[in-house]
C-alpha cells in the first residue's frame, strides 16, 4: 500500500476531517511547491520524486520518507489544534 493511501486511512480512522488539505498546507512549509490536489493518487515513486525535487533548506539533504514524515507531523499538529479550537478546548 502506498504512503498516500496509508495516511488517508489513518486520517479517516482518527476522525481528522480535511486532513488532505492540512497535508497540502503543511507541505508549503517544507517544499518549494505545495503538494497538488491529486497527490493522493500518486504511487510512492512519484511522491518520493516530488518531495526530493521540491524540498527546501536542510530537508533537501534528507530521504523522502523523512520529508514525508515531517509534513505529516506538522499537518497532524495543525489538525489537532484546529479540532481542539473548534471544540472550545483552548488549553493546547
């Protein structure tokens, strides 16, 4: 199963609405080009090439899996924060 399919299943299982948009937003913090809307239709090779070709700064020297995990981490924290704000839980 591809990385994009795994993360989609994870998001669905954990109730992260709009997670795809969060990943696209987070990618803009680390890549010269944000992930396109159809990134979740890509296989691992195409995703890895995109991440490697567009990584900025120190991430340009990292493996695609590390870049992907970095984007996922920021997207997850962002989504958790938004969900908590929507629920009125401002302690986070």
